């Protein structure tokens, strides 16, 4: 049996822009992708703290050091610049992997710069 568990988390990032006329995805500063252990193309869940929406999309690498968090395509209707979001990546693990699994969870500041890893 496989269990779906949290693998990566970017906590309290701020949406910097939205692009409605795009096919889809969330663009994330490549520094944050690396810090959280995410991968371009990976499916993620985006939870918007401001309006309560949750949606699944995929990661697209944004300019390194830019702080970009951009909702693209239909997801652009689910948030606006300034909204605070939590970006969650998951993995399916077998019983032998569960005991040692520790998700990577990072906190960012108001400019989407890495601050620290969460406990």
C-alpha cells in the first residue's frame, strides 16, 4: 500500500502577479523551487489563505531571485497579487519509506525570500 504524504511546502508566499491568458501552472522563483525540493512540472496543491480556494496545478520555474509567485491560466481567477498562499507538493510512499520521511517545509518573507526551514 502507498500513502500520500506531504513532501514539500512553501509557507505563506505572496502572489506577485496573475496571467489569465496562459494555459496553466504556477510560476515560482527557482530559488524557492530548489529550497523546497520541488521540481519543474511537478503537480502541487495551492491553498489561498485570503479566499480559501485550493487548486491543483503544476510548477513552472520562474526567474531565480525574482520572488515571483504567479498564478497562470484559469487559476488566475483564484487569487490576486498580495494574496498569501501555501504551496504543497506530495509523494506516494511505501511502508518502508514512511518511518524516515521528513518533508521539506520552508517559510518565506513578504518578498518571497527564503527565511528558514520549518520544524
